[in-house]
């Protein structure tokens, strides 16, 4: 359901590009490879004098790449030979710049980003007082009767790290309903006006399935609702117009292209969101590829099972996967653990459903021939998920597979090799580690934390990692993810030597996680993810060589150009 939010005027500062703008591309044709009589008639475009990292399985490099105006790559190779062979092509001298395939965020929330751009921005707020100050500024844009919505607060960044309460908001906003999602999206903070609009009495000792209502000594809701409890308030948030949401989505897409993202795996969307994407695609206003996951095993999955997967002929939208949840998040202590949280004895997190129910939902997805992706963060959540997937895979041997654990954040030593053994992909987000490293050892203790964010251990066991950001939980910029994967440090270089640096990834592995392996995890490796003959010309031009500079500079890397289907979509001349 769409939520009512005022649209803010958002400026995106684009960086000037010092190379000639390309011609406008035609709509891409169906999948083909190589030169044919038909493709011979298309305009040829040759980029050269470049450092091209193809990210194919051999990590080959080149100086030049030829593609046509349909967006298909014909050849990648040496500059002199290709200049001689294709003198009639339109040439673009990239002046030695670095070229890599367009980056793919393998776990994100595109529609969630669009919504967040229209809400109060609470990321990096240093205290409750700063949150209130930002909310007061945002309230100036509201009309009477509007809810005050926001996202991004994180009590772990505040001097007092305890959860806030409704009283913190009531003094500033006694009458207007206030609903603020935590940065991870797994907790909400409400004032009394918003709590009063919940669809049932929140007082007492009862708790909803897969959720938790924090209460005061009198048994009244204190203001923070975890996971399954959040919908008790969110059901009351009014709807908004599709026009407003469409405008927000276009802003989100502009941000993606400016940061070099040509693809995103969009987690948990329903048919109404897909219809909005299709409208923008038809209007020629959708400069990205989306591989979409349904919002659970409900109505959207029912529709897909009856009508088949969505594969838009533009190549910009595919939906053949299902997103499920088994537990919550570490920051709000909702991740399901095998033993209690080290910093909160008596609390082992939340398992959203019994294991048998998760198996039933996975079976429903696999029976329709679809891919399953299960959110699992705690070590118990991951074990239950691996057990359920293992059983379902055995029951549906004809399913195409490539099932995924989304996050795979905290594991145990015996569960790490199960990913490779079962052919299960670990869809992980490197910046989660560098955001959580300041406090997560307090949650898990020194023994369990050794198996958290265990990228190297998974890779060495033979598992495939598809990398992403989980935006808007983390920042959209994929260069921050590559930097985190390589260094396990924040952008200021802390801690020296990296946080548990034995779990670092190489630069090649990190970039592959955002390109070819991300493409594979969405059944798209034959068309995108590397720069090879027959594939789509999705690539980006960088202001520095991320394979050769000091690792600290990766986070500062800027995208000069983003090309999709052989058309430059950033900067958009």
C-alpha cells in the first residue's frame, strides 16, 4: 500500500564529463550475439584509449570496445587493431579512463529509496535532539492532518544507546501523528498520537507473531515497535497519489545512474509497484534493470504462479523470485540467535514463523518454478533457513535453483560450508559490517562475532557471494561497498588494519560480487555482468583506477559516465 508523504525538492549534483556525448540508442532487441546482416546496418560505436576491466571469468583487460546502437557488444580487444578494423565507427577517446561493467546492487529496496527521499532524513543524526530538529524542519512542508514520517534513526549512534520513547516526540509534536522507521527498517518509533491510531490496544502483556511491543512499567506501549508489531501502526498511515510516488521514483533512478548502478535486485515489492515500473519503462524513463522479488508468498506470488514470470521485452524488468523473512535485524535485537544476546540476557531475538511455515512458503515458490530469497541475519535464523531450503531443494529437483540467503550475516562454523554444498547464494552487504562493527561485538560476544560478515570464509568454502547495499538502510553508493569489502574499515580508515581483516575480499572478488556474480544470482549472467561479445553494453567510466590506487581511495571514486544498452544515461546530456 502506498503511504502519504510530502515530496521534497531534491537536488542531484552531477559531475561534468569531458568526453563527447554519444548518440541516442534505439530500443534493445531480443537476445542475440555477434554480427549479423541485421546488426551490420546499425551504427557502430567504438570506445578506445581506455583501461577496460571486462570482469569475465578470466579477469581479462582491453583497450577498446565496439558496440552498436542496439546496445550489443560486438568485440572487446586491443585499441590499434580495432581502430584499424572499424574506421567507420563513431569513436570516443576515453583518455585512459577506467571502464568496468555497470554495477548491480544484488539486494536493495528501490521503491523504499523512493519513499525515503520524500520523508524526513534521519540518517547520521547524533542524538534524539537532532532528530527532533530535523523533524521540525520537515514539518514546515506538511499540511494539516498529514503524518510526520521519517527514516534513518539509529540509537547506537546516540550518547544514550537505549531505545527512545513516545514522550521524546510528544513534547514537540503533541497532536500530529509521528512515525519514524529505524535505519534498518525493522523498528518504528511513534508518538502517542500515532500509537493511538493502531488498529488494536497495544497495552498489556501480549505480543504479536514475529514482533515485539516495547512497554513501560505500566504495560503501555513505550513508543518503539519491532518487526511484526510495526504494521499495527503502519496500517493507519494514509495513502498517497501514484503521481507523487512516480516523481519520487524518478529521483531515485537518477541517483542510481549517477553512482554507476545499472541494475538492482529489488526486494519485496507488490504488483502495484511493478505496474509503476512498467509505466516508466514504456515512457522511456527507467534507466536501470530491475530484478524484482515479491513481497512474500501472498497475492503477488499467487498472481505470478497463475500468469508466469514477468520478463519485460526491454530487458529492464524481470520478476521471478520471492522474498521471505525468518528474523529481524541485529541493531534492534530482532535477529534470531541460537543463544541470548550478550548485551541483553533473556532475549534471543525473533523468529518470525515456525520452521514448518517457512518450508511451506518456500515450497510454494519452488513449485511455481521461482527462486527463493530468505532474509536471515542471526545464526538461528540462518540455520532454520538453510534447513528449510535444503529440504525444499530435495523436494523440487527440477526447480532452476540459485536460491539465496539474504544477508547471511551471522553464521556458525558448521553452517558456512552448507552454502556451497547446497548451491545456495549468500547475498551479502559489505557496508553492513562497517556500519555495525562499532557495537555488534557487544551484541554477539567475541566467539560468535568471528562468524559474522564472514565473506572470506564463505568464498574459501566455495560459496558464491552476490553483493549489494540494502539501500536505503545503507547509502546507495556501491563504491562504499567495494571499499568495505576490501578494507573492512570505515571511510576514515578505522580500525587500523581492518575489523577482523582475515575476512577481507580482494578487489577483483569485490567488483565481481557487484557485477558478474550479482548477475548470476538473478539469472542474467548471459546478458550483463561482464563486458563480452554478445552482451549488453552496460558499463561505467570512473575517475580513477580502483584496481591500482590505494584502497582508501576506492570510497572516494566518482562515476564520470554510466551507459545502459549502449546509451549514456549519466550525465544525461
